C-alpha cells in the first residue's frame, strides 16, 4: 500500500511551510506573556506548537507515501463506522 511520492507540488509545500512558520510565530507572540506568568516559561505554548507541528509534518510524509486509491475499498465501512461513532 506504500508507494513513492510523485511530482510533489513545490509551490504548495512552500506556501504551507510559510503558513506554518507564521502561525508558530503568532502563537509565541500571542501567548508568551500569559505562559510566563501562568507556567513560568514564556515558550510553553510555543514548544507545544512545535511538537504538534513536527507530528503533523511526519503525518504529511506518511500520507504522501500511501496509495489513496487502495483505500477506496474501505470507504463504505469507514463511513458506516464514522456514522455510528
């Protein structure tokens, strides 16, 4: 079910990377004072944001390698399970 990533859209990756960078800076900018007074570290929320950013980038690279056409067989069972949940 794994395959090699083909023809990655470099512009899309760059734009998403810039949005992630801007969002991370905004999280630090908006929460540094609160985190310092509440948690004793001005980078508390910034570090959490970086952890989630790293996990999401890892998930992106895994998802790039999965052949999504093979998942079509699971579409109906997954739909039913999600409706039940």
